[in-house]
DNA sequence: TGCCGCGATTAACATACGTTAACCGGCCCT
DNA sequence: AGGGCCGGTTAACGTATGTTAATCGCGGCA
C-alpha cells in the first residue's frame, strides 16, 4: 500500500539540513534492510540493552520512555514516521530509553555497521544524521522548559503544537487535522500531570475552541491562538532556514 | 597559574568514548585559539544568535537557559570545566539557549571552521565530539525525568549527585567536596521549584546528613544514601564502560 | 563606621494540581 | 445478547509546592 521509497520521509527531514545529492539518497535507500511490521504496544528497545540495528519508522507512532524503580514513568519523546529509532545506538553501547510502539508500525532496519560504513564514505550524510540528533536534543530541552515552566494548559497546548508541526514537516497533516493516537494516560506521563488533570485541561482547550483530541485524531481549530497560549515558537524544530553564512557572521570574536 | 594543556580536561572526557591518539590530541590542542577571561554573570551566547566560535570552558562555571516571553526562566544545563559551549553551533546556525557564566571563567575559543576542518581530517575525533553531544542529550533527558517525576527532595538530591559525579570525572572533587557556586534562585530555575521551597529542601537534606551546600561549596556526607533517595544511576553519564562489541551483540534481528 | 543590597531564612497563607473512587460508554470476545 | 475491560469523565477532597512578605546576616563601599 506504500509505493514510496523507504527513506522518503527521512529524506524530507534531512533536507531541512542540507538537501542530499541523488547519490547520497540512493546510498541511504540502498542501506535499508528488511521492513518489520510491529503491533501496537510492542517494546522495540529496552533501556540498558544494546542493539545492532537502528530502525526507521515508516508508518505508525512510537515513544521513548524512562521508568523509575518504583514504577513512575516519564515519556521523553514521540516518534512519528520519518524518525529514526534510536540513532544514538550508532555511538552508544546501550539504549538510555525504552522504545515502544503506540500503534501498529512499519519499521525498516538499518544495520549499525552498514550505516557507520555509509557515513564514512559520505561525510555529508554523517553530518546530516548528526544534525538530526541535535534536533532531537533541542526537542528534549524544549520539553524540559515545557514541564518546568508552563502551566497545565500551556503545556498541553505546546505539546500539541509541536506534534502538529512535526507531522506537517513529513506531510502527514490534512488541513488542521492529523492522527495522534495518544491516551490520556500517555499524555499524563508525557506532561508530568495526572490523567484527571489531563482530562480537565483537554476539555478546557476544547471549550476555548483551540483544539480537540479524540478518537486518535487531533483537530486544530485555531492554530495562531493555540500557539499563543502555548508560547510556541517552532524555531527549535527548523534549526536551519536562513542561509547559514548570514547567521554565522555575527558574534565574531572582537 | 594553570600549566596544563588547554584541552586536558576535554581529553579526559573524550577518553570515555575512545582514547584519542597522541596525534589527534595534538591536533585538537593545536586548534585552540585565544583564551578569554570572563567575569561572573556575563552572557556568552544569546539565544537565537549565531557564532563563529565554540568555547571550551577551562575554569569556572556556566549555565544554559531558555526564557519564556513573560520572564519565566528554565536552566537547561550546567557547564563545568572541560565542557564545550556550545558544540551545537558547529551544525546549527543559531543558538537555542542563552549561555552565561556563573563565576569568573576562562574560555578557550575554537573557530568553527578550524574545528570542522579538523574533524574532516580526523574522523575519529568527529565521532568523539558527536558522542559528547549525545551525552549532553542524555543529561537533558535525565533532567526531564527529574523534573517530571521526582519530588522536590529527590530532584535536588539527584541534581547534586549528577554534578558531583561530573566534577569527579574531570578531577575537580576533593573527597566528598567540590565547588558548586549556585544561588538558591538558580537552583529554583533549574529544578522548577520556588526559592522558598529550595531552601526548605536544602535544609531537609542537611538535616538528614546527606549533603550540605553553602558558600559555593558542595559537601556530600553520605553519597550512597543520597544516591538512594535520588534514585540516581550514573549510567547516563558513562555511556561507555564495557566493551562495545559485547554489548552490541544482543538484540540482533531474529 | 554605617549604609546598602543581595542572598538566605522563616512564617502565614493560597492554589494548581493530585488522589481516590465512582460511573459511563464503547468495543471485543464468547 | 451479555459480560468484562479499557479509556474517558466527573466529583469531593487532599497536599506538595507556590506566594507574599518580613527579617536577618554578611560583604562591599562610601
């Protein structure tokens, strides 16, 4: 049902850094291994274990989380189609987070060895992957600000803005709507709130005609207003936009 | 007053990934530009601006923070000697966080261009820097868990464990003591608590004979107990320990 | 010597959010 | 068709932490 090349959404992401040459894109596509179909709520990577492959999410949703010994759980990122899972395994021996699917998901496997070789032969590709990792870090830091400084309403609004923007970047939105198959429990473990309060807050957002989320579908009614209550600036999601040379010139050492 | 090579503490860090060859270390040392002495509470990098240099903190302390339009502030990381500031500028056009000194600080400048060239000629060095960035991401994610899931007491205990462990790694501890020049306001903006509550919590930690922090000095009285209340596992700070080959072997695709 | 200002401390009071628990509705399975 | 389960919803009540504001102590400076 999907005739596009395996790496099309990933290329869409990487192009934000630097469009890849046809040859590089080809090489990347060629490095793709078998595609696996995973079921909902399946665990792909366990915190503390290693892996010989990194996955590329082709369809479906997943998340990464850390658990405390007493059962508390913090979701630290969401994976949407086009995201790698978990590129850190290229350089780190063991995974820092447990990665699980939210929905059924198609995942293409890339062997770490193949990928490391590839990167050696195509340094620009290596830099692009590194850039992708940095972007993930920016998102993590933004979540830190979100949980640390924003109220429940702002937090939720911000998360929804972010996911929607990321979905747009990989062409998975339809007007103001996109899929978002999260339960209120998952939202709670993401935003460090209780499910009850997530429920209250979700209703408040709907009451203000900003967004609604139900049946796994996110529907944005007033994006500018939503961004405004969230104090959302998508900058951290588009770290490259203007010409790098222009931006770089400032702040030379006196 | 400091006769060591500029990069000695950085090399200490990078060795955690893969000890560098004498030649690589030499090349890195050689790439170092001028050293600047900064005063306390000076801003080095402004959120949203670019820079042509990355700094290496030789002595002193600094922090990175994001501010919300209404003035709320979240500190997202601390920089201690041996840390780079801000390596992301090698690949991103603008800084995502404002970096400021906490104390007087010596900082060696590396030109981005020089560093990018260097990395091209020494791919292992590039990988080491990338590893360093990944480690920072792990720390950020741990902070997310910290703020999201832990109570005030656990949070503070965890932060102190982390900083102490990092200080150990660059040989800046003396038994159970190390410098830590943070005000309670800064701690509050780090842990997403009020200064009043930081004060209460700090006293509780002291009352339990776990740690004390005053006059810019951190004194750990019972590290095992402190780690235990913090649920601290230093794993995320030492992503490489066992042989990578061993760890990698698990989880091959069936 | 005394003033000033910052950071720490304390107390009284306020609140955003958590907890518990009951109920509801849809979906799956038999 | 019935039961059970999961996710969502609601209400009553509890609490960890925030807010405000006053006080204190100390180092710097005139």
